[in-house]
């Protein structure tokens, strides 16, 4: 599993109206626009629908049995950090 599957999952969150939209930041964004570099996680900036949407986002992953450790949700085996708009 990899980055492509994470993007599919993020688009699923949009379809389910859990997030309004998202943007990839951090090292993965740099890799896309500049030189390859080693990065540990995927930083995802999210636009939320409501004030409680951040809670709903994490609840969605808990119900799916996703591993949540510190600030990371492991999506498709990759650590993802969600950052609110």
C-alpha cells in the first residue's frame, strides 16, 4: 500500500462529507515539486465542514480499526498527520 491508496482514502473522506477538501503538504509536497527527499509521514491540511468535524475525522478511523498513534493516523500503513485549516 502506498501514497495512491492514501489519496483514494482522502477522496473517500470528501465523498462522505467528513472533510470538505484537503491539500498535501510537507515532504511529499516537496517531492512532487522539487527534489526527492526522505520523509516519514504525509502531512494533510484539511478544510473541515463543521467545528466537530476533526473529532468526526478521527472517529471515522477508529471505527475502521485504524492505528492511531500520537498525532498520526495510519492510512494504508502510512503515517498521516491531519492539520486543520
